[in-house]
């Protein structure tokens, strides 16, 4: 009876060596794939996040509300900074469907309001003090204090700076202003110059450096947001509807509109 022949030590060592070579090749391939995915993620995030925020600002500006604003209080831009970084603020009234749903106290239902106070705010990132968080504020309750309260939604949590400048009129040598208050100016700006700087996750920035040959972690975006000319003209010339003030008639039976020439009704 023949005994079963086992593997020799040389055969086992050769098998282990082949397995090790295959594992190294597989791991190297997986690592290269991971780096490529991270690099693509960098490009997608940095190329999409900035334009998305700028498009949102442009959309809000195009739908600025021309309503019964006796004090022209529809747009206010303020220059501000947080720990030395530009953190400008922008508030405006927007005549468009709100992105967030608000609960109606009477019915208890959540609805999207057709008119809202909209604002852009920054604050320090509580986890990373070297970054800012950018929020968009919506408040459907248009009141005397137009630039407070509301619901906040986070747009991005790794903002380096946001700088806004305002131009009063088109010119060959444009004069830029750091602040704008439509109530004081009694007009809307011709254009708003936006400079936004953001950064993606630092772990992924190393992958971009190795594959792309450049650190794509930090990018800046700039754009010129134009206020539609017809909106500026209507707002400047006070052609938006204003509710008239009607004095109480002396005769309780008189027509308050004066349509009947003050004649009393029977």
C-alpha cells in the first residue's frame, strides 16, 4: 500500500511566493484605484461646490422682490470678517418659492412660502477654527427686522473667505463699494462682485498632489452677478405697487375710495 505523497518544502515556499506576488499586485492596483477615485472626488467637489453656491446667489438676485417697500428695504450687503478672514453678509427679499417648508401655526401644515427674506451668513467652523461655515437663511415672515431669524441651511463647512463688492453703475473704471443698503441708496446695485475661496478634505488633497501634480484642495471662485436692468429701473422709479394710505371718511356712509364723488349710499 502506497503512502500519499505530500508537498515538499520547496513547493510550499514557491506557492507562498506566488501568492505574495499576486497579493502585492492586487493591493497596488487597489491603492492606485483609491487614489484615482480620491482625485476625481477632489475635482468634482471643488468644481461643483463653488459654482453651485454662486448659482444660488445669482438665482436669488434675479428674483429680488419689488413689493410694498416704503423704505426701499430689499437688499443689504455688509462687509464683515471672522478671525481676519473675509466673511461678508448679504440679505435680500426674494419673490420665489422657499427651499425649506415652514409650518403654519393655524393649520399645522408645512408649506413653501412664495416670498421670503433670504440671507447669506458665515460663522466659525466649531470643529476647525481655520475654516468658516456658509449658511443660507430663509424667513417667510417679512417684518421690520428683515435681517434676523429664519431657518438656516448649511451650504459648505470648509469656506476660507467670502468677499462681496457692489457697483453703483457700469463704467470703464468701476468704483467698488464694500457695503450696500438699498434703503439708504434708494436703488439697487448694478452688479455684485463675488470672491469665494473653499477647501476640500486635506486627506484627499494629498491624492491630488500625487496624481495631478498639483494640490487641488484649495480653489477660489469669482463671478460678477448682475442685477437685472428692469428691476433696477422699476425699483429706482418707484413703479412697484404701494398700498395707498386712505384717510377715514367723515361720513360713515361715504364711499372711502371716492368713486362716487363722495355721494352717500342708500
